[in-house]
């Protein structure tokens, strides 16, 4: 029997039931790397191409991007289908399916190991590379920055002129503090595709981390029109980045406008949108700009995800939301779930939940309850390891800022002052928000 084997436009061999199934595989790569709303098409295509392992595995991956227990449960059926039609497929496809099976079971490190191995032989598999980028985030993207960068460097020769690849490379440079190279790679990507939202995202990161607020405002306003046509996740996330520049300027009106028009409540069921909203609302709390009405709506959608324990980064923010809105029992319950997660016998428990996750989620509950001394005491022993909870450099700055506030509010003002400069070491000048925060140490 001859193998139904095809070669994609990017030169990868695939086992597929028809040329239309190959086209679905090719489109998914384009849509995932370009962060377009069409990436979700793979879910309907999976109903059509039930014998093609990569279509099924890509549908599973699309579900896992939801960052929710529901999404993980929904991925299972696709993976079962992928596994069933795997005999005869290539080593790359088998390894990919195996990796996503680990991802589905929350074995993020195991998934990463396999995908990194896959791209050694198949450096042009950008879906595998993009999935790695997401897994670095779940395992702490800032913490894994060097590992991310080395991976992207290894793929550079095979993908150098691909706008989506360059956006990942630029972000890896940014996360490791190589701001000049990050900017060059992002600009090279944008020269190829001016609307590449992940390259806009790299620039948002590097401009906020280096304190270039005016340029940040200008660039984000220039890029924003592209985002509403993108996948909703990146639309909300890039809008969140945009809001951070207004926040630095203490421009509350603009911050609020972006919160209410671009971040919150376009797709309130999405965990990504919930997290972007919480992360901004929490920062606004610390700046004395509490938006209680938005908190109520966000909590109604986000609260039920507390205790899912995919990664501490998510649970901590859900727990803060609960505690901050007065749902103390539910917040305590979420902390108890984190302790149970840490007691399990897997690598994530051993490497993340035990050493940092439990303290972190408990601190988020304390922050929400306004118990600054307790929050500070819980973070004290893990402050260096905060990036292990998950999230990027800019995302984890929220927790560093919260720690600073806890120190200042619990009377440890000298500690707070010392710590403030460690939050964004590459920031070149103080902003109005810095002044507002530092005034808490007087
Ligand atoms: Fe980001």
C-alpha cells in the first residue's frame, strides 16, 4: 500500500488523507504564527479530516491555548483520534502527538523536551516552535528566556525570513534583555508584514521594560488598528500592553478607556482576556484607581477558574480577584487546591508548585485581603524565583510591584525602596507612576 504522504509548501512531509487535509495543516501554521482568528478553523476541519493525525493534534493544541480545564478536557478527544491514525506517519508527527498528549496532561516540561527534540531534525516546523513558546510561558517565560532564545537561534538559519518566526526570535531576545537585537528582529519582521501582532508585542515589551513611554504610546497607537482583526487573545493582550504606557503616565482616562473598550468584555469567557483584565485592574488598585464595577464582571467569569491549577500564574490572579472582591472562603479554597496540586508526584509539583506556587497563590490571597505583612512574608523567600510561576517579564512585573506595595504598606519602607529599582533594571528614567509608587516609601 502506498503511503498517503504529501509535502507541505514549507517542505515538511505529512501523512494526510487528502490534499484538502494538507491545506488545513498549512493554513493552521499560517494562522497560528500570524495570530489570526482563522486558527480556530482547525476545529471544524478536525470534524472533516478525521484520519489525519496533524489535523487532530493541531485541533487539540488550539484547545490547549484556552488555558482552562475545559480546554484541556476538550483536547482529549482530538488526541485520541490523532493517536488512532498515527501508524504510518512520520517520526515528526509521532513526536508532535506525543508532546501534545503530555501538554494535555499538564506535563509541560515533558511536552517541551519532546518539541525541542523535534525541531532538531525538523527546524522548519514552526507550529512545534510556536507551541514551545507557549510552553515556555507556562513554565515561566522570563525564567526560561535563555532556553527560549537558544532554541530560536538554532532555528534561525532555516526560518530567517519568516515574519512569524522573527516575531518569536525578537521576543526571546527581549525576554533575555537583549533589547537592541529584539528591536532589530521585530523591525525585520514588520518590514515583511507590518501587521504582525507578535512583533508589535515584542516592541511593547521592550519599550515598557526600558521605560520609553512616549515612544510606547506612539507605537501602540500606530499598531492598534491591526489588532481588532487578529485573534481575540492577542487583541486583548496587546491592548493590555498599550494600557501599561498610559498607566506609566498616570493617564487614568486613557487607561480606563482601553480597559473598557479593548481589553474587557469583548470575549469575557476567554481566560486570556480575563487575565489581561485582572492584571490591569490589580495595577490600578495599587495606583489608587480601583474600578469596582469592572471587577464584579470579571470575577463572575474568572472566579470559577480558581483552583484549576494549570499554572500558578493563573491561579494567583484568580485568587487575588476572589479575595479582593470579598470572597474570602473561595480564595482560601483556591489556596487549598494549590497545596493539593503541590502534593502530587509530578515534575510540575516538584519544580514549580512546591518551591514557589503555593507561597505565591497564598500571597495573592493575602494581597486581595489587604494583609500586606502576610503577603510580603510569603514572597520574601521566593522573590528571586517569582518568574517560575509562569508569565512573561512584563506580566510578572505585576507581582514585583505588588511585593513592593506589600513591603511599603507593612512598614518595611527601606526594603521597599531598595526593591523598587530591581523591578525594571533597564528603565532609563522615572515616570509619573514611579513617583506615585515611590511616594509610598516616604
Ligand atoms: Fe506580553
